[in-house]
C-alpha cells in the first residue's frame, strides 16, 4: 500500500476552473501543538488496509458571524485509522 501524503485542496475563484492547489496537511510538516515535536504518519498499531498518511478528509468553513480569529477553513482527517488531525487554514492562504 502507498503513502497518502500530502493532503491537498484545490480552489476556484469562479466555481468552474479549479486553478489553485495548496497542501493542507502532511506527515512531514505537522507538529504537536503541546510539545512541539514533529509528528509523522508511522503506523503504531497493526491492522488491515492502513495506508500511512491523512485520509477521509472533511472540511468545515467558518464565516461571519463567528469571531474574526475563528473564520477559516478547518480540515479534519484520519491518520492510519488511529488518530484524527485537525488543521485550520486561513482563507487568505487559499
């Protein structure tokens, strides 16, 4: 089985042409927000059909009337069917 990394998102200004792509999360660039330690996508527990990397992403767009500091696109994805990672992406970076 192959590595599912990085997880990307494609965006469109007009809803027709998706001409911009960005990396949302990757095994090589995320860090633990508490310890600062770099994370990876190593498989900690054995199991069938486990591809290392972020999988099954879901997105949530937070907009007005939410506080400005919370307005962004949130992406949640499972990693190795063991963990859930959440990333917040500011709209300006998309």
